[in-house]
C-alpha cells in the first residue's frame, strides 16, 4: 500500500443535527460543515461519539457521510465512524463510506460481548476490517462508553498492519499514551481523544487530536498545536489550562446535550439530541453558555 498516510492535526468530531421532528436536518448539518471547512481545522469526523452514531440507523449514517463529504468539498480531511458490533457489518459500512469519499475510517471497539473478546478477537477483527477497507483505518478506543480498553501492547500489534494507521484514545492516561507512542510501529499516529490533554499528548509525540471542543473553538484548539510546534510551551500550557472548563462542560459534565447548547452559543446549528439522550434543563444550558463566555476562547479565528 506504499507509505502510510498518518492523520495529523486537529479534527472536530461533528454533531449530528436533528430537527424538531427527530429526523436528520441535513441543511443545518451542511451549514455547520461549511463553517468547519473554512475554519483552521485540519479535518472533521462524521459519526464519532459526539455524532450520536449509536443512535443512527445505517441509512442515516450513509446520508450523513454523503452530505458531509459534499459540504467539505475536499477542503479538509474527512474521517467517518464506521464501526459496528460485527466484523461483517463494519466491513460493509466501511466499504460504502469509502465509496462516498471519506479519507479515513474510525473503527470503535466492539463491546457488547466484551467478556468473550480477548486479545486474539480484537486482533482478528481489526485486521479483517483493515484488509477489506479501501481507506486507512483508525482504531477508536472509548472505554468510558464501551467499557473496552486496548492495552498498548495490543495497539502495537495492530500498528504493524499497513492499513491501520493510527489510534484515537479518549482515556487521557498519559503513561498509556506514552507507551502506545513508544511501542507502535514507525509512521503510526496517536490522536488525543479530548482537548483536556491535547498539549501533554503532543509533548509525548501524538500527531494531533479529535476533540469535542474543536466543534465550538477550533481556533483555540489549533492555537495549542501551533504554540507547541513553535516551541512556545508557556503559551501552549496556559491555553491548555484555559480550555479545561469549557471542554468538561461539553463532554464529561453535560455531554452531547451540552455540546449542542454550545454550538448554538457560537452561531452554529445545535438542535435537539436523540432519545434516550435528554436535553439540558434551562439552568444547565445557562451554565454551559456562561462557562464558554468566561473562557473567551478563539472560536473560528
């Protein structure tokens, strides 16, 4: 397959927009995508966890990918979450997504039968998907939602596959990030899964991040990376500390409903979450807006 294309830079795992009727609002979605394609971001992720992928049917997933690729129009890298519980289903959706024009497939760990999935099961799953995928594969570890964590030694084994080019790890465990970077094959990317630890991850050798905060403050997220690359560690560290509150507000504290409130606060389309996720109470929405306002982060600068 030749030299591996390693994903790098800052990606926004974009929200899926729904109308008041609960159906996809593709006009709003493409409007957001247009803003992201003109922003400092390096790429977008369709149907990451912030995209409520677990609550979408396959037809909706394909419509989102098609609409997202069209709106981006080649101006930014497009990654899409195409993982499912079965290897067969993952391969099928990945092949369809590739035909629609994605650049990378983000494959979450299967987890429903996790007590029966050992090291060999995950190796077999990811290798089979990578063998069949027309686009490079990024392994997605999201233990907070799936209950599955992949050990650095297992990630290192997967990194030897020529079509498995990176891992996104959302755990925020610095020693684990370091171990993955140290033990992986050459030319393998490690992507921070949260803005809460972007700067430390870059210091350890991460190639970038897929960050919920990049949906509402792509300028600030890219500025952390820019300062790091310029060797301005004081500025990078100071900005890293500033993003902690806003990042928590739209992730661990208020979740996807908080992210959608924040999107509307910066002039993007947010809209409702899909049940069984629930909207925020009015006081919680006010808190999200307050935190974002007080942080005074560069939004699309």
